[in-house]
């Protein structure tokens, strides 16, 4: 379970999130929605340990991400950033293997055809799926995804959602930032909005 | 190609080394016989062999230093003579020599070079990340500015001094292996080995750093520590090389790019191959420097610039998938 307790987050002196509390249940899919600039990504980054709240605490079970070393944190949560850019020409398989075993996730996200391609040659949607594959390969109890569906076609969206559902059924806590209409979020177990 | 390429580099180094030992101002009679009797022929073993060994070590050190600069900055253009490392090593060494504290090529000079390299590189990184996070663009601009400033101070201080050794200092400053004796080898060997060992140890972290700071952190990499270690490896390797043989431009840029082009981006392999290719290029360049204009000797920095700069242009002009610049 992820516990957000009276959290205030400021970036460059501007308050993005103020005195916010929430609980995210384990083994489920929670989707964070809201308009641009509402702080969705900021909240996710704080859970990932990228940002330190100026007030309040965030815990993943008993762990404080902001106080945990990078190697230890990487065994607890994986995170997919919004725009993954690749500068060096590793192959798709090599990039996924930086996080863990690649085979099963390459099948699940239908990456077999591009597995030996250089990541520098991928389209935006392909890059995003490789980033998702890498985070899943990290095999952590918490999986955080910042707009994983943004650049995907209908078929890939369906594939990704199915994968997230399967992971949640297996006990993994999935938190997704999305730009969807609430009515389209039938796959979410919990929706977070209005968290200012 | 990829499978046999590692052996190709080693084979080329062996051929280039033997060639470098064989040619020069003086003809060596019965070269092959002398080659297998270490120490017998004075010119071969006391003059050429140390110089060729120095070229291999310095080339290896600069190749790996360039790889560390590029890896730490996630920037295809970074190299010791661009991010201020070489100029810092130069300045610290020149000051120590002019004040009579150390002699060219001594372990003391190497220590000064390493410290100067470390300070200048740190200065570049601090200045480049003053206003926000480390941006590639700021890093290169600031690096060029730091290099220019420190190099100017080196030029001014060597010109103001009228001592006899000032001329050799200014020659050294353009890069030359002609002053190297077997006494200098130990120092460059130590710094090259330490630099390469640190580079090898952090290679897997540098692979992940290429995905960006955020993703590297998510994968469990301590980004600040990795970058610091890369800068230490860069400064030790380049500082030791520069304080002994002067600034040799473009080698640190060209060697890792050639290695990456042939072998792909995983850093473990690149550390080894950048060292081998750096050594190979410098042996070839030094052999050219001392033979094309006999009896005059060309500053080796000019020869490596002549080889390295076209590679840089080709790199910018060619679209390749080994490095995408954002």
C-alpha cells in the first residue's frame, strides 16, 4: 500500500500540491487524472522518490522513497517516464535487459519484431512500449507509469491495459497517470482526481 | 565483423607497434634479431621502445578519458580537451614546473596534472549546472570557455618566462612524445591503469545513464556518484597523460566514437576498445609525427587533430544510429 500523508510539494517556489492525503491499495490499478498542470506527474514523481515533498510523508509499505538509496528503491518501484529518449544505439533487447529478464515481456508487449532494432530508430509509441517493458522487467511490487497510453494506437493500448490488469491480479500495485475521460477508465480499480 | 573485430584491433596494434619500432631517423641493422634481444640495441630499446610504449599508454588513457567524458555528460562532443580537463592539467603542471617544484614527466608533475584536471573539470561541471540541471549545450560552451581561459594563462606564463626550459614547455604544450624516457613510463602506467579500472567498474552504470538521469535513477543508479566517478577516471587518465606529453586534441573524441561505431554502445566493451583504438591511433600519429618531416618533428597534437577533426565532421554529417543527438 502507498500512503500519502499531508503532502505539500513545491517546485521552484510554486506550490504544486498542497496538504494532500491519499491511500493507494496494493494489488490494484489506480489512475491519476486531471487537467494539464494539475500536478499528476509531480505526484507520481514524488511516489517514485524523484522529488522530496516539502511537507508530509509518502510511504510505500514502510519505505520512504525520498530517504531510500537508489539501488534499494529500484527493488521496490519501477517507473516509466513520460518521454523516454534514447541517445545511444542499444538494441531494444539490451535496453530491457538493463532492468531484468527480457523474454516474457517482449512477448507480452509484442516487441519481438523490433527486439534487435536500435532504440535510436524507434517511433514515439515504440519507445514508450520499450520503456514500459523495461519497467515491467524490473519486477518490482510497485509499478508507476506516467502517461503510458499517450502515443499508442488502439491495439497497443488494449495490450498495455491487459498487461497492467494481469500484473495487478498478480499482486503488483500499479499507478498510472492518464489523460483519459473518466468513463473510459473501466479498467481502473481506483481513480484519483482533485488532489490539490 | 563484430565477432572478429576485437582481435582485429589487437592485431593492428601489434603491427603498428613493430612498425613504429622499426622506422625512424636511424636505420636499425638486423631489426628482427634486435627485437628479440631486449636491451641490446640502444636506439631501439632506450629511445624508441619507451616512446612507443608511452604512445600506447597515453593513447589508451585519452581514449578512455574521452569515453568517460561522453558517458558522464551523455554528450557526443565531450572530450578532455573540450570540457577543460586537459587545460586544467596543463596549467597546474606548467605552474608547478615554472616554480621549480617538479620536473616534466616526474611523478610530482603527474600528481599536479591530475589535481589540475580534477579542479578544472569540476569547475566546468559546476558552472554548466549553475542555473538549472546539467545541460549538454551549457556544458560544451562552458567547457570551451574554461579551456580557453586556462590555456591563455598557460600561454602567458610560459611566454613571460625567459628560462631555457620555457621553450621545451611550450613545445610540450602542443603535445609531444619526444621528451619521454623510460623513467616517465611508470607514472603514465599508474594513472592509465587507475583510470581504466574505475571506468570499467562504472561501465554498467554508464549504460543506464545513457537513458537519462531520471530513468537511470529509477533503475537503481546513484546518478551523482556515477558521474563523479566518471569525472575522477577522466581526470586521472587525462591528467596523467597531459602532464607527461602535453595536450593531444581530438584523440579522446575520436577513439570512443570509432569504438562505438564498430562495437555498439555497451560500455564494458567500449572501455577496452577505446583504450586499444586510442593506443593504436597515437602510435600511428606519433610515428608519422617523427618521420614525415625528418629531421624535424611535428607536434603530435597537430597530427591527431588532422586525423580526429575529419572524423568529427563525418560524425556530424553522417546520420548514424549509434548516437542520436537531441
